[in-house]
């Protein structure tokens, strides 16, 4: 694996070589240390986003992926503001008494009950045709976000190893890059998919209700009755969990860039340097050859490589 064409070529790619420094600090150490810190922070933020899997009311309202606010446009005196928090398994609605209630006020309705709850009140908040969209897609996004958390562990260990030039190898760079790219993809996929498949299933903007029973006025309604109409405005913004995952995704990008910019040591690709290494240290790393030969070999190893294989 270490000497195959793909790993070898990818190890050679990069802007900074192993001996480049900035002041007293190696550029390699700086980039990999930053990558390790961003991964630790990103992992903590992604774990916070995972708490939106819970259907506990307090946890869900604190870590939701989207937050909605419903306010009245034309009867502000008697209409209490309604708050909606959506997660990865359910939705928490702080209903007050403005649009009626579901079975229990300030409770969480799981996605698998959405279609069953339409007649009992949920139909006042989302398009009935979209009632099963969250349930169908949420399992995939839950799996993706959990996998993203798990992939932070090998990323952190790879950053730690690659900051030391003597322990950096081609397959380590290749592995670190692939893991970072997969994590980045899964996070973006989860956020965009959730936005399209679940978040957008709820009403947005002005919605019209019959005042007598708070059912949504049909789009083809032409009036003709004296029944009052209530106009409610739905506005949405990212929740705490969604924001945390967004920040973690941005931080992961810096980790990916760091792996791409730092070359692996030239000895991982240069046969002559490997031979000199074995002459100096032996096959087992404990030394080989005479003292004079070892000093000559060490001098060659410390020279800045100039050939094309570097």
C-alpha cells in the first residue's frame, strides 16, 4: 500500500516539504496541529448536532436543526406566538393556544406520527402531501451524522502522526485526505438533504386559516362566506444543531487543505535515500556499517533533495 502508484503520487503532491520551517516551528507541525485542534472542536460541535436525534422536549428545543416562529398578521391581540423546533426524529411545537393543540401541549411529535396527526393539528403547520418526507429521509441523515462523528477519531490520530516527519508516510497522507473528504461530504449531504426533504416540508411565509377551526384555507378558495380569515406568518432559521454542524464542516475543510498542502518525506518515494537509511541504521533501525560510513550516510540524508522524485 505504501509504495503503490496512487499513494506515492499523492504523497509527492503538496506545497510544503518536510524541512521547511517558519521561524522555529515546522510548517508541517503548524498545519497538522491546527488540523488536530479543528478536528477536536468539530467533533464536539457535531456531537451537539447529534443530540437532535433525541425526542426529549428540552434536549430537542436546545439542539434543533431548524427553528420556526409563527406570528399573526391580522389578529395580533389574541394570537400567541408559536415556536417550532425540528430535529432528526421529531418536532417540538410550543403551541400556546393560538392554532389549537395536538394531543399534548409542548410535546414532541415523532416523524412516524406526522401523517396520523394531520387531522389532530399538525396539518396546521405543514403541507399534508409532505407529511411522510421527514420520516423517509431522516434515517439516512441520522446514520450520516453518526458516521461523521466516528470518522473524527482516525482524523485526529492521523494529524498527530503526520506532524512528526519521521512518522509520516504516503499511505498516512492518502488515508487522512480520504477520511477528511468523506466526513466533509457526509456533513454537507446531511445538511442539504435535511433542508430539502424535511425543513422545507413545513409552511413558510403567510398562511391563511379559517378562524372557526383553524384549518388551512384551500388554494382554490374564492371566498363567498362571512367566516373570518386568520393570517399567520411562518419564518424559519437554522437551529443550534444545524449551526454547530455548519461550523464543524467549515473547520473540517481546513483539515483537508492541510493534508493536501504537506508533502510526505522524500525518503518514502526515493529508493536511493532508503538505501542510505539502511546503510546508516540497518534494516532493524539499530545501525549498520562502520562509523565513517554512517556519518557519510547521515550527511546525505540531511541534504535537501534536488531530484525529480522529491
